[in-house]
C-alpha cells in the first residue's frame, strides 16, 4: 500500500503484522523436540568421530 505525505513524499514502508505470544509446547511436542535433539546430537557426534577417524 502506497501512501504519500502532504509534501508528496512516498511513504512505502511495509505494514507490520499483528503480534501474538507463542504458546508453550504440549507434552507431546516436548517429547518430539527431545527426540529430535537426541538424534541431532547423535548425528553430529558421529560426524565428529568419523572426521577424527579419517584424519
């Protein structure tokens, strides 16, 4: 949406979205996040060990 000031200057700023607060994750979501963190940790640790073994 383009708006102009009284002097004819273009005011072309983006409109800001409505803000909202995030809700706390449900226990099922918390377990899923913990499982994802465990897999990510295992994956990164295995990459580090493979890199150490190869070098």
